[in-house]
């Protein structure tokens, strides 16, 4: 299955958390020309494990099983670099300028360290297959989970990620200072209220983590799809600095990872209390 859904194990609350990039399955038809160790640098390895307590506080946890470098569930369907294709794409094409510059659109052309992923061009049929079998099921599953969690009224969606410790360099930006332990993205206020963003930021800070807002990541397509704070639909991206829990070369967990997971579990219990309080009166 391209996506796994772990339902609440206690009475449900209007919380859905999704990890679109922690998948480690590399489909047989990938036919990449770069070493798997390079491709794994695209992964948000172990992120769904770090947030494994979501069902135990009443939330639903959704995560991809397929590799982000195969197809990216957090990119728009039309974010396609047609120069990667051997034939004409039959649908709409609307690549983002940054995706073209970094080679990381719907289907990546390069690894984060700028290695070409393919020694060939993909066929339009291959890309259509990836969309239909992987991208679309993930998006549909997440949408259904959100609808089930909150058929009407407010809901909370955490879009879970990890970021390389050299994120500014990867993005071609001049670092204004050290990368924060946690970066919260709300599309500069478009996908999540300042109040809820601040609540999550304070929760991390109380547990000893440095936090930045929208710097250097403000969020991507899943926030655009599901965030609407004016309607009570809070969608917040959470990026964890990999250096606090992961050996970025081997992709193995660091000894501290269990403590990070415990902190996140503790934070989730506080968040669940907030959500129950917020939904105990009519919206």
C-alpha cells in the first residue's frame, strides 16, 4: 500500500497528522541512476516513528510508504518539469520556479546534493502511473482522514517533516544564524492562525527546543490544500532539524532520538487537551 493510516486508539479528536516524505519503499520501476544512499537524503527518515503517539492521544496518523524521490505527495499535481519527459505530457503543466531550480518538483530530477537521479527521460505513461498509484491515493486518503476527523467545524492538521542540518545551504540561501531545532510553517499566515502556531512554538520552546517560524520553510502544497484558518481549518507544517535525532549519513537514529520522541509525545498530550477544550463548545 502506498499510504498507511493509523486510527485513534482512544476517543477521537479532530487531529490528523501526516508524514508524506518518510517512506522508504523504492518501487521496482524507479530505474534511478544514482546510488540509493543519495536518494535517501530526500527522505524524512523515521518522522512517522517520532510522532507515533498521535493515535494514543486521539489523532489519526497518515504516512507515505513510497520514497519522496519517486513522487512527492506534497507537490502540486502539475508541478512537472517537461524536460524530464521523453514524450509530450497530455495534461496541464505548471512547474514552480523553485522546483525547476532545485530539481524537486512532483518528480525530482536531482537529489538534494544536486546529483542527477536519472540517466534517461521518463515516459508520460510512467509519470501518469506514479500519479495514479501513489500521489492520488495519498492525497485522497489524507482528505478522507480530515473529513472523518471533523465532518464540520474546526480541525487541526500537522504536516510532519524533517530538514537537513544544512538547510540554508541546500536552498541556496545565506543563513541568518544557526538553523532552529524546529521550524513551523504556516504559509506566512495563510494556512494556520497565529494563535495556534504560537501555541505549538511555545510548547516546543518549553521543552528546550529552538523554534523559527516560516524560516527557511513556510510550507508546501498540502498546507495550501487543507489549511483555511478563517474556517477553523488549521494546517501547520512542522520541520525537525535532523541533527537532533538522526545520523544524516547512515540514516540511523541517534541515542537522543528516544528523548525527542518522548518530548513529542508529551507535547501531543498537551495539544490533545487544547483540541478537546476548543471543541467542547459549538464552533
